[in-house]
C-alpha cells in the first residue's frame, strides 16, 4: 500500500481559543514495536476537546503545540514486524485523548477494537467516547437493574442521548433533563422530559431516583444530589457548567471533595465520579469488550448515533465555537482524508 511521506494535521499552538488552531504538515510516522499506522477515517469533535484546548482537562500531561482528537476510527495501513492483529486493511477504533486531528497516526495494536467494514466510520467513532461513557456509566459504575428509575441531566447532549437510549434498552424508566427547545428530542428518545431551566429536580419524582447521571455539575452537583432517593446513587461524569463559566480548577476540586463527603456520610445513598480513561487503565479488557458490544448494537440497528455534520480541518475551529455555545443535537465528526 502506498501512502504519502507527509500529512496534514491540525495543530493547537497554545492553550486558548479556537483561533489557536492551524493546519501544518508533519511526517507520516513509522510504527514501532507493538504499533500500527492507521489512516484516520473519522474523529469526533466534542466537548472534551474544548477542555483540552483550554488546558482544563486534568488528565492531560502534554503541553502545546499539540494535536487534539480524543477518539477515532481508522484503517490500518502498516504494522510493525511481529504484530499479527489487527492486519493491514482492517478498520479499528481507539480512545486516544490526543493526536487524532490528523490524516495518519500510530496506535498500540493491543488496545484497539476491530470495526466492521460495513459500518459508517463517522457513526462508529461517536461510540468510542460518548456512547462508551454512557454504557460504562450504566453497566460498570451504576450497575443499573431493570425497572429502576433514572434521571439523566443534559439528556440532549451526546452522552445524555446515549444514556437515555441504552437505559431504555436495559429496561429502566428514564427522565431526561434538558432545555425546553430539546423537549421533542428527549421524548423521541423515550424519556420523560424535564425542563432543566425551570424544574426543581427533587420535586420531579416523589421519593427520588434510583440513579441520577450528571455531566453538567450545576451548583457543584448539589442540585442533582437532592433528587437522589434514600438508597439511590449520584453518578457524576463531567463539569461542563464549570468549564463554560471558566470556574477555577480549585473550585472544581472542591466539588469533588463534596462528592466524597456525601459518599462517606450519607447513609445508604452513594456518589461516584466516573472517568472513562481511569477505568480503561484499570480494566483495559472491559474497554475492548464494551466497545465491541456497542459496535455489535450499531451493526444490528439497535442504536443509531446522531451525526450532525462531517467536516474538514478548516471547519474545526468553528465547530469548537458551536459546541462551546451548546444546543447541538448530534456529534460533529472530522473526516481528515475526505
């Protein structure tokens, strides 16, 4: 297979606004021990990338200039000697954190999931972070049971939509908190709509919910904690409200302390803060297995991710602005070789 010696990547020159992106040429790398070279077919552009771009993502060890891109689906074009799987020509998916706003990149062969060639790469890549987060929140963290009553905060967002859909498949009853303009979407997903701007969450369901999923973190999660039932659970997985208001890392840290405090001193009620990257480090086999489950659901038509738009490098900065503004009902996907 012939591929170029140079490639285009979208470089973040320094932490800050979308204007810090610039397209540059870089050499196409050679795979080392245990690595494969993939041609990037699709990479999600998502809110996590906003946090990375601003330097507000706690797990990021790299410094600019760097290439963002938290997930991808790609085609293997070259493997290092000794790598037997995946093979050249196969499609794979991976959670990368950085480096996928590029035409080509290296991946560790033993960390990727195989993607069926019949699947749309843009739809498949939406599963890697958003739907995987939802799946593992439900089945690895909260361990939901059929018939439980679940409240999803931010139900119109990428993870929120996945939580509602997968929660319904698990046989749970779903309430979805979102702004009024997203009410029809939330109901179409199968949840009871709750107006997030108006509702007092603790009044929505007398007795409280079995599990509340919150990736927003308004009032440092206090608003949602009050909606948790006497033996229920608050599963937090994001602080987008704080990021949008440019809340300091120190204050966000206090929110985490509050979660810990509630978990220690609230009797039968419990809390957790879910990190997909932390869970993957502890249980890498779960990541491959769970992503395989989702890819199977996608192939069987049991789930249908919403791809709002497919874009090229020159539209990524604008996409970041739109995502930060909020209101999108589907995932924006970068197609760097399109």
